[in-house]
DNA sequence: CAACCATACTCGTTTTAACGACTATTGTCA
DNA sequence: TGACAATAGTCGTTAAAACGAGTATGGTTG
C-alpha cells in the first residue's frame, strides 16, 4: 500500500460518512500492511513480491505474466521487472510458450515454495496478533461489509 | 497504498478469518484509492501530496515538518523532498523558525488552498459514488469496526 | 562553559513504481 | 494472401519511496 493518510486530525471539518469510511480504511489497511511488511522483510521480500509468489503458488501449472498482472493491481509493464527481480533470486522461472510464442509462462520454483512456507506461520501469527482480538463475530461482519462495499464499485 | 493484492483467487487454501479480513481490506482500500488517485491526477497530485495539503489546511498556523511526517506514515527523511516538490509548485511555503532555528515551519499557500478547494467537490462526489450505496447504517458499522480493529493494534 | 546527547532536518544513493513508446506474434477478413 | 488490428511482453525514462549517513541547532550536566 502506498502509504498515505494517517491521522489528518487537526482538520476539523468532519467529512461525509463516505469519506470517513475511506479514511478509516486507509489508516487501518496501512497500519496492518506495515506489520506484514515487517514480517516479509525478514526474507527480503516486498509485499508486492510476496503477492506474486502467493498467486503463483495457487497456480502450479504456471501463469502467463499478463494474467499475473491482472490479478494484481500493478500494470502490465511493471510486472516484467518485478518478475525479473524474482527470477534473479531463483524464486520463479519463466519460459516462452511454444504454441503462442507471445506469452511467457511463469512458475514458482521449489525455492520460492520453500520461502513461502517459511513465511506462512509468521504471517498467520501476525494476522492473529493484529486482528484476533476482534473475534469471529466482528471479523465476519467486517468481511461481509467489505465485500458489499466492493461489489458495487466498478 | 502501495497497491498490492487484488484477487489471489486460484489459491484454494482458505485462510484464517483474520487473513481474510486483511485481504479484503487490502483489496477494498486499493480499489478505492485508485478512484481517488484518478481524481487527483486531474491536478497532477499524488495522494501523498494531497494528504499533506489537507493536513496543512487543518493547521493554518503551519506545522513543523516533523509533525507532518508523524501525521502521515512516511518517514521523516522523505518528507523533505515531498515538500520540496510542493514548494516548487508554490503550494506550500517554508520558513525557518526564529526561536528554534532547527525547525522549519510549513504552511499551505493561497494557491494550495485554491487547489484543494477545486478538488473538494470531485473528491466528495467520488466517495459518494464509490461508497454511497452502502447507506448510513452500514457506513457507520464499517467505521465502528475499523476503529475497533485499529484500537488494539500496536 | 565545555563536552555530550537529543532534536529537526537535509542530502546521497539504491530500489521500486508509473507512464509511455516499441517489438514480436497471432488472428482476422477483404 | 496481405494489410491491419489486437495481444503479450519488453525497454527507456522519469518520478517517488526507502534506507542510511551527515549537518546544524538546542538543551544538559559535570
């Protein structure tokens, strides 16, 4: 997350309820992301990189890099170099398809899987530590509300 | 927000409720931020810059730049150059304090205020468009839940 | 008052992200 | 089939963010 707002207190004008939600979302997400980033740093991984690896773990047969881009937010052009960095570290591999020679298939390597495996536990623990106090009930409400919120937006 | 996860579908393992919330938060915030960024782009402003300006609007007497940094997430060192860019555009002004000559006071300029004023309406409209469909009730629940979530962390 | 620590920024450098233009294949249809 | 458009990635460049070290000023204390 690009990190943005934190408090903005001092600005006395109370915004619309919609804006309030937006600001709260931003602050909360930002705070949580910071925690995750700290955990990932132990493996020298950015959260974007972590995400790519997780996406690839979910697709053992590999994915064309356009598909990766579309599952993330970052645009096509940037994925190339993101993958470059991961490939340099042997966490993924790329190979050009023989059928459609335009597409490049990307797969996670054994090294990549191991790295993810090392992170699984700390990441889960981090999430529990940050959000566990909410309890099932509220976690569920929150998830539901967010789904509804997102469903409408384009 | 640095833009990160979007879908991650394909990864069949259903995570903990905490992780689910985290992912939903990330996706939602990301989607909403994207919308805001689009609006800000009309004035060639990044969301970080927008935030600084809003913070400063709330503090007519100016703020030392360390205080700005602490109200945002970004670290001290980076605020300097962020302000550099804003100053170059005459949106803020800086002057060294006479009392404590270490601190630099930052103020928003008339130009800066005008720019914000031009954005106020579109930004509000954007938020309503994105989240208005939730209705008072759910907006409020969401805000409350987020506050609770954040209260505990760190 | 002199040495020392803390504070408040600034500067240098390396990574990343963002935007645009460019290349290579494939698919379409006149 | 031959021109044209669409698709899939890559490359170049500029702008931000991240991390660390450095500078100046102000407070503290022996």
